[in-house]
C-alpha cells in the first residue's frame, strides 16, 4: 500500500519531456560546436575520393 501512495515506481511523462528537451539542447550545442569541423571532414573525404 505504501508504494501506491508514493507513486514513484516509474518516470512520468513530464520527466520524459525534460529528458527529451535536454537531449535536444545537447544535440543543438554539439552541432553548433562541431558542425564546421565535421563538414570539413566530409569535404576532405569527398575530394580524396574524386
């Protein structure tokens, strides 16, 4: 009965939403920081293969 009253068995949708928002921010920051470097790697690889 104590578990039912506490209600802390699993993550709620609001916790999943916070996690999704955190992941989205982390991906956006990574793209901003490393986007140009990754693009340069692909351009270099493309030129090597030509």
